[in-house]
C-alpha cells in the first residue's frame, strides 16, 4: 500500500489525482502531518508526501531503521513539477517516482548512483544478495575490474564484469560465505520435491528439507519452490513448511508424475496417490539435475518416517525478447521496448538499427551486430545466446513480427527458452498517420521483394487485393536491381481502380528526413520510389480531402450506418 500525505490544498489536489488513478494501491492519511507520516511509515510499503523535501527529511529521520525494511519515500512539490525519490530507491521508490512523473507530468528525480549511470543495482536483480554490496557496486560504478564467477547459467541484466578482477560477483546456489570484496547472488535454481503421509507434522517436513539442503551444501536462499502431487495440495504439514520457507507450493497430477523417470520408484505412493514417485518425480517433472535423491525424514521417537524429499537444480531459462523499434522516431519507441533494451545482457541486430538505440543500452551490454542479408544468422545467434542462459534482445524496425525478425527467430527457437514479443509501430501505420486516414477500412500489406517470395505468388496476392477493392500498402517497392515490380503491381491495380485513385507516398516515415506526397494511381512515377518508401494505394472509396488521404469506414460516403465511431 502507498500512503498519501499532504498539508495544503494544492498538495491535496495532486494527492487526490493519485488516489483516483490508483484506488487499490493508495490510502490517504489525513490529520496532523507529523502523525500522518508516522502512521503511514508504520503501515505502508511506500509513502508519497506532497511536502517540501526538507520537511519530509525532518519528519522521517526519527523513524528510519534499516534500508531493507524501511518504506520507500517519494516527495512531490506542491506544484507537481518534481517527484523526488528520497528514501528506498532500490526498494521501489525510484520506480514509483517515475510512475508519478508519468501520471502527474512531473520530472522524476533519482539520485541513486547506479540508476543515475544506468548500472543495475545488485540489490535490485530479484535475487537474494549477500556480501559487500556497497564496495562491489562502487567498483562497478567506478569502472574497476569486477569478475563474474557464475557457477551455473542464469539470465542476468547487463553488468560491467569480466573474467578477472579484484572485486567479485559470485552466482551460486551452494552454501558459501562471501569473501572480502565479494558479493554472492542466489538464483532461484533449486526445487525440492516433497511427499508426506497424512498428518505429517510441519516441523518434520521442514526439518527434512533443511537438512537435505544443508547436507548437500546447498543454500536455502536459492530455493524456488516446494513441489508435490495434487493429492497433497492441502496437506497441512507441507503447506506450512512452504509458508515458513517463504516459497510457493506447486502441485502436479499423479498422471504427470507417473510419466517421470526416477531412480527410486516405490509401490507405496503408487497405491496411495497413483504414482510410483512423489518427491523425485515432483522435483524432476520440469527437468533438471537430481542433486539429492529421495531421502526420508528421521524421527526422534523411532516411529516410521512420514516425509520424503528430493532436490533438483533446474537450469536457468534463457530469455529472448524480439523487439520492434518502430519506424525510427525515438518518441515512437514504446516504453516496453525501451525496458527490454535496457534489461538485455546481449543485443542482436542489424548494424543500422543498433545505431538508432545504442545510447539506450546499459553499460556492459554485449552487442552482436551484422549487415543486410544476415537475418537468419542473427536469428540463430539470438536463440543460441538465449540457450546459454542469457537475456537477449533481438531488434527489428517497425514491428518485429512484420517483415522482420520474429518469424525466423521463432522458427529457430524451441520450448527450452522463453520468447517474448514486443510490438512496435509499423512503417505502414506511421505512413498512414502522415497521409491522413488511408487505412480506415479493410487493408493489406504486401512486400514486393521477390528475394524470399516468388513473383508469381506476389502477383497473385496483388491481383486478389485489386479484385477485392482493398487498400494496399506496398513494402520494399523498388530498389536499384529490382525496378519493374512496382509498375507491374500498379498496372494490376489500375485494372480495377480509376487513374484518379489516391496514392500516398511516404519516405523515411517519422525520421528527420521524412518526406511525403499525395498523388494518384495514374500520376505516380515509380522512379521516385525506393526501398525506404512506403506506397499506399487507396480503394474505390478513398478520397483526397483537403490534401489528406481518407478511406471511409463504410461505402456510403458521409452516411455510415455503423453508429458511433
């Protein structure tokens, strides 16, 4: 919950805007400001104070305890110009300041050193972290050599690290005390499968899990989940053990577990719940390396064990984001695309597209760029890097799924990596916005490049669009070595549309050298078109209205029967 505190009418107005926008996230604290701050500080995860920064500093100073547990505090001036992340930047205050900035039109002010220079904070990676975080973070900021010692593959954001250094970031799920100048990151790589008899005590289940990890030299901080069979989803001892360990309890059907090959099957669970293995099968069902085979609990009273467990290390799944950069203008790059670029440890792309967004990449991002014609190679490279456990961004212009990199990448990928598509503004949409509203009714995009598609197929598609009276946007219309396809396509359209049909021509849409013109099907000179151009040909209803290309939603011009727009 976010506590909202104000002292004046102006502050209350801004406060109320947040309260209306985030009704489920916020709570307004009224009354004397000092009391309101004290109550909100004790009850909320974050505070937003519409007060002077100095006043907030004095109010919260006696309340501060530990940065790991103190709520994040953001100050917003009464005119709503600035949102200052004051306390708990890595605990969410920095991001909250940015959110407030977007909502109120304020400038977020973030002074956390790592955020200010684009270096991920080691305590913001989503892993438990141990050791000398301050010293290693300072080394990263100062550009001192920092070594990454990764004992397992796991996706990480870009970090300025190498093979050697006087400071060390160690990525491990094993029990290890951080050395001097060392930080230990604990990835959630361990899964413990658990079986239990009805009524098994939580202490017995918990003691078994903890001893299994300890005896194997594994850190409980890397425990991702407890897993068991569906029939034990409500077994109190297992449920309580998971809660006390602070991990989710994940269950699987007996049929699913019975199909898992295990080293120690047993008739007892087969008779009880329908699978010859619970602990080992539940741990292995999603794959991984069996580190601790099935073991039983030991009871001080000498009675039979009531719990079993097995421990598996699951490999980190690499992540591939296929990112559309939009048509070129920075303000048409989506926030989601920007976030993916800044979170990628490896960037793969066409050299000219990499140049467009190079300044957005965080220090330490590994860039793999290549030239035109290497699309399949880039797709293979991106998938191969993700399979190594990397966080990869594969970039393309416009929308990466439209005549771009998503198709070859997904054809190469399999279910051993996570693949995320990030949509972008296409060249057709950017050109349409410049021209007016040419895509107001049914429309189709057709690439005239016959490098990947035989001309016979392209011609058949153009003819079908012409006969169906559909607005057509031509991609890749003409190049130096391919100059006859556009005239041929226009001739096919001219068989079904008049010479006065509006045609929009946009070159380098949204870029500094953008140019556009509205002409007609009979007047367009194909020689004025190149590969950087998008050509949009209207249908029989498209009109030139005040120099804008408009295709009505219905075929009754200015008399649509479709109701409200």
